[in-house]
């Protein structure tokens, strides 16, 4: 059995599609996305005296550990995630998976 990591990416809404395409170009087999919202102090903005919270897209990509760095590096490059305020990316080890037995990572 191989080691699996989850690559988690959080970016402003509207940016996920491009990042998923770039991840696939270097070997990612797929991704799951969903919407979220930031709760950090710097996240809130005011517009006409109303609080506006920016909407985020969260991307989860499961990958064999040996491929994770290549995928993550491509996401960082294409998403310019080394620049402040562009998003975050991190990996989490996956200890068990059920339901992907018929798929390749």
C-alpha cells in the first residue's frame, strides 16, 4: 500500500478551476472543491457600513505522497501563493481511505 496525502488549498472564490487544471497537468487525478468563508481579523471589509466577508474556495486533492510535492509546487506557481493574500496550501497525511479502491490516485 502507498502513502497518501491530502493537499488542501484555500483561495478566493473564482480561482479554483485554474489551480485544479494546473494540478491535473502534473499528475493530479481529480479534486473536490467547496465554498467557505474566511474568519480572520483581516478578512472582514466594510461596504456601505455593512460587513462583507470574502467567499473562499477550498480544494482537496488526494495524491500519493511521492507526487504531492510536484502537484503542490505547480499550484503555488500558478496561483502565485508565495505572494501575500493570495491563498494558502498545505498537506495532511491520510491514514485511511474508504471508497477509492477502484480509482488511482
